[in-house]
C-alpha cells in the first residue's frame, strides 16, 4: 500500500528539480521515493546522506531499486 505525503519546497528549487527529473525521464515523486527507501534501509543516517550526495552528484545517476516506468508508461495508465 502506498501512502501520500505532502511537503513544502520553494518554487525555484521545484522548477530546477522538475527539469532535472524530466531530463532523466523520471519524476520528483520517484526521486523522493527512491531516496527515502535508500535512507530508510541504511543503519547510519550520516552514511546514507553521504552516499546519496555522491549518487546525486553524478550526471547519470540511476537507482537500482526496481525498474521505474517511463513517463509515457505512467501517463498511459487509466
């Protein structure tokens, strides 16, 4: 079962994040979900934070948790 969360973020950051997500053919929701899964599985929050900084610092990062649908596949669902 999936839960919905609400978060606040400034317009400039959201706009940049949406552009980066679109360029990687993913969504903000998928990025946040993958980060939270990764972070929740780590014993050490500091280690998880550092690992994610390194992962996001790479131009072509990809998470290894399953295979997400493409934007077209997500939007084609009824």
